[in-house]
């Protein structure tokens, strides 16, 4: 089946500064995919991360590696083959804990695979030594005639088993080469996919720029509308003040109309009084004439009274 992902997460990737060996240098501009891969043909585990078309982590897990949590969201491990230290910054403490647990699990599996490989190597070494002891000398081998298969049949079952083991190893190597080609094909596919993603990202960036321009235009239009609304509100306030003045004028007009009606009533009364003035004048003249007559008579009486002895 070749190499397959067994766990995937996202994190910010860092590498130790090769000069100072102290400071962290960002290997990715943003959080990227970080995956554990298992190669069934080689029985090995790797941590791989790709940023765009650039491979920023390609670390084979060995039993001697240790993943260390240095903070609630940051962890690191040293890779002697890559001659660097990788650091991962996660979005949450839970993601860091899951990654650390997976690292320990993969590390244990790698140790188990190494132990099995060593046992197998020791077995093959023992078989090889026994085969070497049982193999005839060069002079004896040169005395044999016939095909290679006939020679092997004379050598013994250990040599046949060794040949079978060699054939199996050749098959494993061929399978490894096949897997390598498959990985190259998959890597090329990933690169093509990443290239398409980069194009899509660039297109999205262009769209974002367009949306920003549209947003700025909308903001300017909104500001213009707000200004117009403020002007209309000011005009409405002026109109309300004008309405209040008109209401006050209406009240004043009603008051003036009421006063005018009162004045008209007074004028009407004066007119009525003016109509009886001639009559009153006549009566006044008659009374005046009578008064003059009375005064004249009184004066005459007074003269007579004063003239008598």
C-alpha cells in the first residue's frame, strides 16, 4: 500500500536558528498541515509538512527521539539526521496533547520495528555464517560441472535458503523502488495541487482587493449618505422651528382676531351712541334755553327785590 497518512493536524512550524541554536525561525507564514505517515513496506514512520510547494518537515521518527512540551501550546523535537530542531505552535492545548500522544505511540512502534529488524538481522547473520562454514572451497567449487542450480544443489539447503532470502530482499528493493516512484508521482500530484491552490489563493487575493475597493466605495457612499441625512435632519430641525413659529403666529393671529372683534364691538357701541348724540344735543339745547329763561326770570325777580325800599 506504500506510505499512508495516519494522523493529521495543523500548526505553525518553526526551526531552530542554525547560527545561534537558540532563536526560533518561522518555517511557515501561517498554520499548515502536519501529518504522521506510515510506510508499511519499510515499517517506518515520518512527520511531513508541506507549505505550498516547499517541504518544511521531513523527519523520520526513531526510538531515540523525544517530543518535549515547552508551553501550553508549543512543543519541539530534535532530528539528528536533519541536523535541526523542529518546533510546532498549536491553536489549543488539546491539539498539542494529541500530537504528543501520537509521537509517543509512533516512537514505541518504531522501537518495536527496530527490535524486530535486529532479531531478523541476527537470524540472517547466523544463517550466513553457517552457510559459509558449509560452503566448499574454491578448488572444490571449480571441480563441479553443470548449471548454477546443480552447483547450489551440491552446496546444501543453507545456500538455497540464502538465495531465497536474497530473492526476497530483491523483491523488497523492487517494491521499495516502486513505492519510491509512487511517492514521486504523489509528490508531483501534491505539487500540482499546491500550484492550483496557489493560483486559487492569488485569485482570492485579487478578489479580496476588489472587495476591499468595493467596501471602501461603500464606506464613502455611506459617509456621503450620513452627511446628507445630517443635512436633512438639520433642515427638519429648521422646519420644526418654523412650525413652532407658525404655531405661535397662529395663536397670535387668533388673539388679534379676538381683540379685533372686541374693538369692532366697541366701535358698534360707539356708533350706536353716536346715533343718540343729536337727540341729546337737542335736549341739551332745550334745557339750556329753559335754563336761560329761568335765569332771566330769576334775575328780574332779583332786580325787583333789590329796588323795593
